[in-house]
């Protein structure tokens, strides 16, 4: 059955928009909010194909982190020191902006500290030798002294990062959506965009054709579906949460193996995820699900290294879809006369999402 717009819809809902944003994750909604603040009279719409944001904004581990030394070292092998330094500043600035715009209480923020966790004394020795260098970086870049220090947790060597914290991604995105809606911006959930074209047209699956002066693609891991020329690859991340533990020594947020494995406490439960490097090629997908090889690796890590009490179980399990660029630097650029992109947050969405959104709005 064909869909025909009514006479009344054509002169109201379907009038041309100043800006249509594809994707209601942290970048999409933040861009909408900042754009509307700059242009109060503008007609703005956000289109989201899921009932909830369907990428990673509500499906991550809730880490508010500026990065471990091991992660920064790995990044330097891909990009210059100047770019890595710029990313550190962007992560720090983005987290401060997130707390400023939404408020720490609304997003369930806890300043719990972060730890880079090592199972090998040799690996610890190699990375910890760089503490002085990176402390100097942090002081020069963001004005924070003695960010990194050495310690031990449950017999394992760790590098502490006093700046890091945890938050509740669901509360964060729920409150952000409420703030966006309160400005008069239309958010359309369960609305899949089939195609956008060079003339500013947005084709909605089973629905109307929309027109906009500008279209911002902010669907991150799914963006290549609409703009195939982009070098943004989807990357699936697995996360699970255990049952409550009588004793749980792992309090705070922890990174292991250059950030590929991450874990934290949620009350007396352990949350753990990542390890996509165990089967990286298979995880370059935008399909949700669990890779048994990765899941088994994480379970073994909990048993052998974190040593939870015998009989622990997984009570919640899910996956999220991230978007990675070849270098980890996000893509914020104009595609053609009407279409723009802000995507490829490379697993750092919470930290850099609002900063990327502000850059996107400046571009628009």
C-alpha cells in the first residue's frame, strides 16, 4: 500500500527543515541541542531508527575516562604525538562539557578513579616507566598535576588515574533526550532512514519524504549504510554484568590490555566487556549479538585473574555497535552541498561526544 501525505501534513509536519539529524545517540542529540541554542527559530528534527538509541550510547560500559598510558602508547604507533595530545584534551574537555550541560546527578556520575590493570610485571614495568612523561603531558595540556601514580590492587600492579569516573549511560541519554525535546526539536523514534540524497532529501522507510537545508549524519557505527564513501567501520562490543557478590574488591573503573578489556563495579556487581581484539575481524559488524570466543575469553579472565567467588553468574548481557576510523580520530566533515557527517568516535563516545557535537555545529 502506498503512503500519501495528507493536505494537512504537507503544511505542518512536512514543511522543509533547517536541519535534520540522522541518529539520536550522544552526538546526534547534543548536536541538535547546541544547534537549537545557536538558532532558536530553526526547525530541527532528529530521526532514530530504534525505540532507543540503537548504537552504543546506551549500550556501553559507562566509563568517563581520558585514557590509560597503555592506550596512549598504542595510539602513538598509529598517529603523531600531537594528534594523541589533542585527543587527550578533547576527551577531558568533552567530559567536563558533559557534566556541565547535564549535571553530575542527572547522569549518575561517580568520581571513583581509574586504574590500568596488569597481569604481567614485565608489561607493568614497561608502561609504568612512562608515568613521568605522561604526567608532564597532562600538566601541560589540561593543567592537572600528578594524574598518574603507581599502586597495587589485590596483588596486581596498577597505574592509577585520579581524573576518571563512571556514569549511568541510560540516565545520561534519557535526560539529554528530555532537554532536546524541551527546546521544541522533533525526535522521531522507530524511524529508519533508507537514503539521503545530494539535494537535501531524506527518505524514511514506510513513511514520508523529508526536505532539509542541512542533513547531519550522526549514526556512528551505522553511518556507512547511508554514506558508503566514509572510512568508518562498525565494531561490536560485548558487555555483561554479574549477579551481586558478597565481596567485590574491584571498586572503580579498570582498563587492561591497552584498553581492550574494561571492568568496573556497579554496586556489588561486576561489569566487564570488550576483548574484541581476540577476534577483531569477526567483530567488524553492525549486527548485535555475542561472539562465543570473546565471551569465553572474558569469563576466563574473571575466573583466573579477577577471581570472583565460585558460582558467580551472568545476569545481564548485551552488545553495542561503535564506529571506528582507521586512526581513532573522528570524522567531522561536509560530504556535499546538503550533507554532513559527525561519526567515528572509536569507542570514546561518552568522553568526546559533546565535543564532537560542538565541532559539528560550528561546521554547520
